[in-house]
C-alpha cells in the first residue's frame, strides 16, 4: 500500500531552516523589546530627558490632557512618540527612507521633493487661503497695535515679508507652478493688509523674482533648506534699503558710513528640510544651537556649502559697531531665522549704517517684535528712527497669529 505523500508540515526541518526561523524570532523579539528597554535604561536608570539620538523628524511627546487620556488618543500618540525615539526605530526608518530617496520616491509628511534636487515644506506648498483670511481681523489689529507703539516711540515701521521658497521657485515644485496657484494671491493680500494699516511694506517677492530673471544661474535659496542663500538675503536687503531711503523715514537717518562685506565663513552642512526627511541624521550641539549631521552615506551626501559674510568698516576711523548690537543704531531689525541667514549683515551693507538686531527663530516674527516693543517701553532707553520687521510668509499660518496679542 502506498503511503500518502508527506505534507510540508510533516517534514523535519533542516538545521538551516531552524536557523532562519530562530534568527527571525530573535530579530522580532529584539525589535519588540528594544523600545521599552531603551526607555527604561536611558530615561529611567540614567535619567536622560532627550532621546538617545535627537532628530528633527521625531514625533514630540504629547501633552497630557484629560480628554485625550479618556478617549485613548493620548496613549496612541505617546506610543508613537516612544517608538520614534528608539534608536532601533530610527535606524530602520532612516534606512527605509534612504532607499526610497535613492529610488526617486521620497516619502515624508512634512517635506516633498521638487525638480533640480529642491526640497519644499509640504505645508508651505499647500497653504490654504481660507486660513489666512480667517485670521485677517486679528492680523489687522496686531499690525495697528505695533504701528502705534513704534510711532509713539518716535520711529517708523517698515515690514519686510520674506516670500516662501515655493513662491520664488514655484516652477520647481512637483507638479509645476499649478500646484501653488492657490497661494499666489496671498502675498499680495498681506501687503494690502499692511498698507491698509498705513504701514510701509517691501515687496520682497517681486525683488527676488526680478533677481532670478537677471541672474538665473544664481541660487537664491538652498536646495535642501527652507532659508535663502547669501545672495537671496542681499537682494532682499537691497530692496529694503531702497524702500527705506525712498520714504520720509530715510531722510531722518544719519549719513552712510564706509561699510563693506568682509571675509566669509564657509562650511558644508545639512539643511533643515533634509533633517525633516527622516534620514539617518542627528542633531548635535553647536555654538548657535544645534547642527544636523548625517550618519549615513545617503544623508551625508546631501550636504550643501553654506556661506556667512562678515561686515567690516572700510575706514578704521568709522567707529560704529557693526556686530548687530549697537545700542545707538538708528535702524532696529526684528527678525526670524532668516535674519541670521545673512540678512542682517546684508542690511548693514546695503544701508551703510549699523543695525541693532532682535532675532528669534520662528517664522511668525512675533517674539522678536515683542522684544523690540519691550525695549521701546523702557524709560531712558535709546530710540531708533526706523524699525524693520522681518516676517516669513508661511509664519502667518503659525498658531501665534491666531491671536498675536500685541
């Protein structure tokens, strides 16, 4: 009598098959146990507050709110936060994202790839016009309050709105300029709001668009970063200086000094948009906060050359301080991270005068302006003749502009 053929389940497994199975089980156990183990040792036993590897793409810890705790959404968000902070999850996620990047199909909730190696903030490309219009009443009140405060201190206000990278390079966004058609009127609406409040505003979008036409080979923004390059900052500063000197406030300024651009500091670095792609990168302490470093060949290969000018006096007899902290400066600048990306130095050069800088990160520009108003309110403090307020276009979508409260 013939015996029935044995099924795969009846056959004894070879040593090689057992090895594959047990290695798979061990890998699965390692992955499952790595998250709680890392957090127990790193945060519990060692008492460290930050994750073992700090990145910009990590999910922040959720705020403990009773309603979210009751409906279970807090636990879900906390679980994701702990998983994302695990170095094992960081390595696996980073390796996968790098494979997608090399395959030409990068995936990110916050960043999208365009033509020519350009990266863009997804929220910036898809900025909803309705949200900007909903905040218009609060925005007009804030503009008027700042205007009145600055004028009461004997100065004039000039606002410079930095255009989004996806506006200046709309043709390089995935899908072309049609992708940004919905946001095209927004910049003009913001300028109109300022002028309706009697505030002078500079059309930096027009200035940068003109610069692209006259120097098409000169990049104005970094490919892998949301900020402008030094020549973009210089074009903006020259537009601000020209607008200021064409207005009555410019006639109140003292004479120009012999100011020139000095030696530059140049180094290779990864941009903020690369850091948000979820590659194997880490944030390490630096003298100006943190700096992103690549911990894989794919990430390391996305570095760009960054340049920062210095400002010097062409005549040693020119005694003004050109380091951004001169208390006697006639021009004050309240600015965002774009101010630190060569803008304040370019403005000193374009004006030929010292500038006192009030800078804080955050595209909305609210915090540095509050510092300016606090300084203006101090009795006996020096007074400027002009206050330049630099705000990034996308900053008007930040939560602070729901109710700025100036």
